[in-house]
């Protein structure tokens, strides 16, 4: 349902940015459709990312130890 929601929200201009935490290529068609009006950021783990998914997104954030340290609540 995430893919459907992404395309639906993008096509009705309800969102301008989407953040996706995923690793497989199932989302590629939806991202391609949404990118006409939406900037898509991918949060990914290096060991589980599909290359096509990585390539189709506008921005990428690697989920690694440094990222986790940056967002850790003190």
C-alpha cells in the first residue's frame, strides 16, 4: 500500500517530499511516477540496498553507526 499512497499523494500534490526506508526494488515504479512532483529521499542500509532503488531516488541517507549517533537522544 505504500507505493499506492506515494503515487496518490504525489499526483494530487499533497506532498512535496517523501522519505522511504527500504532496500528492495519493489518501490521503483512508484518512485518513478512520484518523482514528477515529489523529491524522494532514500534511507538505506548498505548491505541490503538494491542498486536500481538507490539510483532512482533523488537523495540518499546511509543508515550507519554515524547516522545513529547523530540522532541519538541524550
